[in-house]
């Protein structure tokens, strides 16, 4: 309950970071593309899966979680979406916690369908099947409680979690999210709703199953929200490539060094390009970058 | 440009409505389930496709567009997502305009990936492929301009459109969307952003490629937004099952009876249940309901 499984893995590995698996063909070494079979979208999907598995093999013992971004799989059609399902399944077989970054949002029966798809299960001819089976899903709360409530039952029953977009990492996030209401900006109100939504799903570390996305690029807001939202676990994108630094993300964490997980995608996936090492070492370079990132963050926080 | 293709089809058919294809197994006649092959998620995906094709065959000459809801396909795994792609392709082969209801949202390169997935194309080994190929996509604007800009280039280059969530049809939509800013509620500001985003994509009917979702359940806001947002084409959910009536949706339309399209999903898909007719007539019952709905709306508006 309440991200306890994720927090235990963070404590075990001493690593409050998650690797985003957002694989574009451009990121993938040419030799690996040549090795895969098939044509068209099927070929691309096979390439993505081989790339992901190699990275997971190199990081699963030192990184608690992966965060596949749905868009990069949908870009390669249903074949790419099959790779999303297979990536999730593979990472879970290695004991990793999986956050599907889909930013899904809808209401009522439709949101129930998204919940069944990404976190739950469906029953067909009496057989219970798991379409994607992630541990957590990012969601967008613009539709209010009707869009969140359908998720909460599955969070409780199957020990899953969600991350609601609160203050996103991008430059224009303020256009809507910073709009001032009577006494606080909109993103703070969205955070308050997260506290309400998660109130009866609080786990042993004090965090609920309703987390929040808060960007590393807004360190002041991170600190402010850490105080305002004591039961909300943060997923923090924007470290590295988008300009967020380790000192800034330190504000996401509580006095025990818990309460948040920092994402890095491209810097890990493309570490071999930055290192200019042999492309065949891409997965080992990803591991080196994952370790560098962990140490960078651990310079500013200690996990109890 | 600017939903001209959709508006032409609305004028040709005299029908400002769209059929939502949100097929759950529960909605589908037992005989059709028995007829399909496969097991598990593949079987479910085959059933959904057979159901959708039969309905499309019965409505394509009288209804301008379909709106498949991504959640109901994802619920049946990548196999279900294959059915989404095949449904889109089939409807387009019959000349229908396809709105994928995915409410996608992200930023930068990730939003580009969603754009390529749902509206655009990808190039693999020199071959240009279309992963899903809808004509329009619903999107969520909570992330601001960074989440919308990546779509606009494809809207311009490939004559596609988007519908941004402005005021959604559900009871709790006000929790965020009705928050009062200095001089207007948040949803009105989101609408204003749609005007800005779409400003250079206005087509011959005066509407831009950036439409808005405004629920039939809020007729006063529909009327108010029709005046405030003169270049914004409305996708109007919530008619029928959610309680929105034809008189209320009339506010979505301009003096020429254009400017909006009203969605109905379950009432059309499940018309055979309400009619209590032979389940083998499900597609003909869907056609009868589509005609009834068109006439209901046309009692309140005339299309010029």
C-alpha cells in the first residue's frame, strides 16, 4: 500500500532514481538495429525490445524502477505497444517496479478501462488476464475526482499507485498550472486534491498510493510542495537533459531521504553516445550513468 | 485545414454527430463473441473488430465520423490496440473522419511521438509508415503550449486536427476547470489558449485545427464558449447517456448550424439492447439510433 513496495526497493538499492525507457530508433546503436529481424513497425518494435532488455539486464540490481513512456511505443503502432507490454513483463521478472508514463485521463467507465489496461486485469471467458500490468501509472487530473476515483479501487485491491501531474517540468507548465486562485496557484490545489484522493491508502512509510509529478526544473516549488503535501510521494522528471540538478531535486525528499524518485531517460539510454564508447557497450554505459546519477543525488540526501 | 474535411462531411450527411466506438465485451451480442476465433486477449480483440466493422458498415453513409476511445482497446492489451488501428483503417476506407479519443498529453519530443503515432507517420528503413492514422486526436492541455505545439506542425502539414479538453462533461469537471481566476474560470482560459494555438490554422469555414471538448451536460457554458471562442470547433460528449439533451447541445453551433459535432457512444452501440430486438440486428439498431439522434439534434439547428 502507498508505494511501500517502491520505497522498499529504493532503500534496498540506496537509489532514489528511476530510468525512463523512451527508446527512439535514433537512440539505438546501428549494430543492434541490423541484428533484429522483421520489417517496418515490427522490426522497430523488435529493436526497441532488444534495446530495453539489454539495459534492464545491466541496471536491475542497482536501480529500483523503470518508467517506460507510452508515446515512444505507440509511435511504432500496435507492434510497438506489444514491446511496451513485453518490456514491463521483463522488468517485473527481474524484480523492478514499473511506472507506465501514459498520463492517461478520462472519466467513469472509460477510466476504469484504462485502469484495467495498465494496472489491473480483465476477465475473458472466465480467465483473468493482465493486459500491461505496471505497478503505477501517471495520470492527468484535469477532469477532477471522476477521473481519479476509478483508479483508487485497484490501487487498494492490488497494491498499485498513480502519479498525478501537479507541476510539470516544462517551460510552459505555468500557463495553466501557475494560475493564481484565491490563496494558492492551481498546481498547489491539484496537490491538495492528491492528498484528499490518497487519504485512505497511506502505507507504512507515510505515503499514499496517490503520488504527484513535480518537475526537477522547479526546485522552489518542489520544496514548497514537499511541506504542503506530507503524504504525497513525488515522481520528479527533468533531471539532467531538461536542466534540473541534484541540489534542486533534494527538495523532493523528506528528512529520511524518502518521499521521491528522480527520473532520467535520455542521459541513461544515450550514455554511450556521450561517453563515445564502443556502441556495443551501450548497456554498460547506461549502468555507469545510472551509478553516476545515484551518487550525484546521494551527495545531497541520505536515505534512512 | 481547420476541420474543413470534417465540416464538409457534416454538410454532406446533414449530420453533426459522431459515433463513439467504445466497445466493451459486455456490450457485444453473445452470438458474435461465439463466432470469433482465438483465445484470451486476441479473441477479445477479434470480437471488438467484428463488432466495430458491422456498425461502421451500417452507419458510414449517414454519420460523418467515428470516435474510438483508446481506453477500451488498451484494456485488451496490444491485441486490442491492433483492433484500434484496424478500426481506424476500416472507417477511413469507408470515407469516415476518425477522431481518436486518447486525451494524450506530454511535452516536446514525447508529444512529437504521440503526434507521429496517432496523426502522423514514422520512417523506418526509408519507408514511411502510418502507425494509427486518425484524422484528429483529443488532447489534454494541462501542460500548456509545450504539449500542444508539437501537434500543430502535423495539423498544418497533413490537414489534421486536435480537440483540447476545455470543459468536460462529468460531474466533477468543475473541481479544476471551474476554478475562478481574476476575470474568468480556468476552462475559459484554456479555451482562450486554444484560440491562440489555432490562430494560423483557420480553414474556409472559419474554424481552426485546434478544437475543444465541451460537455453537453453544461449547456450554459457551451453557449458562453461558442461566443467567446469563435474559431474553435467543439466536440461535444455527454449527449444521451450522461444526460445532455438536444436542446442543450444546440448552443454548440453557430448561425450556420456548424461549429460542433455531438458524440454518442453507448446509446448507438447498445441500441439493440434498448430496442430489445434480435441481437443479430445490433448494427441495424445502431443505424436506427444514429438516425434518431441526428433528427433529434436537427430539431434545434439547421445546417447551411
